[in-house]
C-alpha cells in the first residue's frame, strides 16, 4: 500500500529532485511525507508485481539473519527406458532385424514464489528406430541395407502460464504465447525471482532434433581382395525456440528513492519503493516470432580394398566422398554481415516474413540493412571433399611386423552454437533493452523507445553476425606407424607413433572490438561504429597432436597375462 513508515529507512520522492543547498553542484530529493507513497503515485504494474510476493512468515531469533520467509521446495526426477528388438530369418539368403528404443527423463524444481510462479520442468525424450536387411547375393557377395531414425525432444516449460505483465500494457513489451508466465525480476536486497532450471537452458525452451539415415554396404571377396563399397544419405532437421519468461526482465535497484541520485542502496533499504512507483533501472524484452528451424542433408560414398598382396604384405586402400549441404533455415530467416560495406544482409526471399512478422511496410528495413540473394547470405557448398586412406602391414618375419597408416577424415560442424549463429541477432529473433541512469529511470508507463521495431533495428548498438561464404569443410589428417615385436615365445612388444592435424574447425571471434583504449567514446573506435557487438564465425581453429605409444605384454600359464 506504499506505507514505509515501519520499514526502518526513509524513502525519497524522485519527482522532487532539486539542487542541494548544502552541496553546490549536487542534487537532492525530498522525503515522502510520513514515509508513505501516495496512492495516486503507485504504478499499477509495479503494485501488481509486488502483490505476487508472499507475506513474511518467519522471524529469526538471530537479529543478524534477515530471512523472513520459509517454504518447502521439491525437486523430482523420473526416468523411463523401453527397448524392443526382433530378428527374422526370411530364408537361407536373407534376414531382417529391427529395433526401437525410447527413453524419457523428467526433472522438475519448485521455485520459492507461491502457486508455481517460477517453477519449471525439463523433459528429455529420445527415440531411436532402425531396420536392417541383409542379403547374400552369392557365396562371395553380401549386401546390407540399413534405415534409421533418431529423435531428441527437450521441452523446458514453466509450471504457471499466467500472462502476468501484458494486462498493464507496457509500451513495447512483448510476451510471446510460448513465454507466458512470470518475468525475471531483480529487486535489490530481496531474493531474485527467476524461473528455476534443471540444466543449461532456462524456461521456456524447446529443442527438437530429427535425423533420418539410409545406408547401403556391399562386401565382395574377390581372390586376394576383400572389397567393401557403399554409400548413404541422411537428413537432419533441428528446431529450437528460446523465449523470455513473462516476456523479459525488470530491474528495480532502489536508487530512485534514495536521498541523492546514485546513492548506495544498503540494508535495510530495498528496491520495493522503486517497483511501486514503476521506476526501473533496466527493462529487457524479446522479439522472437517463431522457432528457428534449420536443416541440412549429407551424402557419402566409399570404397575400400583390403588387398593381401603376398603372404606377408597387406595393403588397405580406401577412398571416401562426403557432401555436406550447408545448413538452411526453413523460411530463410538468417542474416550475415558484409565486412566490406558494413551492411547487415538478409535474404530477399525473407522479405515477406519481415513484412508479416515485424509489421514493417513492404518488409523495408532501416539503413544499415539490405536484402541480397540467398547465396550472398548463406555459405556455399563444398563439392570436392574426397578423402583417400592408406594402410600397410608387412611381416618381416614371424616375430616382427611393421604397420602404418594415413588418411583424411571430413567432419560436419554439429554444434548448435555455430549452426544457429546466423539466425540470432537478426530481425527475427532479438532482445530489446532500455536502461536508465543514476537520476533518470525507465518508467513502466513509458516502456520502450517509441518507433518500435524500426528504431531497435536502426540502433547502432544492434548486433550482427558474420560467417564467410566460402569456408572449407573441417577435416583431420591422421597418421600412424607401429612396430610389433615378439622377442620371446610369450612376450609381445609394441612401439608406435600416432599423429593428427586438423584444419578448418570453427571458432567464434569478436567482430567489432574497439581499438586500443582511449578517451574517445567506444563506439567511435569500433571498426563498424554503426553496428553493436557481433560474433565472427571463422574456420580457423587448426591443431596438431603427436604421441608415442609403448606396450609390453607377457602371457603366463592358464590364460593369465600381464
């Protein structure tokens, strides 16, 4: 009700800020009469948020302990696992095998606010299904076809979905349907109110990954040659959505009801008076209009030959081909940055999405943004990823064997932090923050900057993302050499070398770091002053690994060895 007469501290009226007659050049505020905030000054949104906080129910006999509310919190963890497997021998030449596995784990944690306001749960659901068909074509040729499906679904949900802030019509505040619930609130010297979490992702969040795979392998025994060849194709689809609980976060640090702007807010003073007045030091909301849906497909083929050249010499020859289609977004909602012009690029094919979801006429974007063909925004495909492989084994005599190998191995970047980078910080998924200073608060009745999304995107603090259009596929060269020697009947000694060199693996680097420290504003020292901080995706993480291995094995009687 705004009555702080028994609070133990004095609250000051931010509307009375004036020059301090005792300290020339400083400003001071006058106390609220009776230490009570008039009802006419209390913010509907601030009062509504305060009412969600429970009344004190505990007084400690120790005066130094300020805890005044106790509640019992529960954490639950449930797991289920199911497996089904079957085999059928169709006839003497054919057989079929199938399997299905399902696992589910549900974790939930209570929050301290009543009615499950900040309680949440995380589910991890996994499904794996496979079908194998094996056929003997003739005594020397066997073929196997495998089809598989994998799904991971991880929803992180709020227990209470009440639409808390939207009824107060804070200008520019955006609560997505998926994110309805209690917002994150920081109150100085009061326990923070934020959704509980059971893992790295806070609610509301959802990740769904689906992978479909088809493989065919044929084995052929031809004289001294053991030949395998085959190929496969798989499709991977990932959907991810991260919203802000309740639409965002609010900070009430108590500095606007202190005697002087920027004064320390020490115990017993709290941020509650600022909240009741609707004066925030920081507001953050999120514009995320739909789940990010990225997908790709991969095609591969291989042939290998284990060739027994002589009784003591074997060559392992192989060649593999991989094609990794770069990740695409389902509606081309992706962005990139042109380092030459300092312009953020959005695919022309996404113009309608911009128009319909952001409400910008004709999809037109502010200066600093431009539409471009899709192939100027997403990376280009690599069509020449061939990887030869070679192995050799040579028996010098019955006690000495030499082995060696070399090969190239391509790898698809699977980390979401890289695959999704071009979909974050673009017009389709971004945070909007407004911050006050020591004497000027952010009024909940004013909300965010007028002009809405246009001004947000036009702001020089709005970030970007850069990924080179031509980038090599990450790969590793692996090599080894081993000597195996049996000096005695039951003794085996092995000494070898293994090495690996990797190229083109991804890393993230700051793309708009201000130059050396100086007195001038940071933004003027950035390479791109019209853009905020952004990440650069670079395929520049190379590495080297070298190791030596030595082993000695001694076989004793009765099957015992060391």
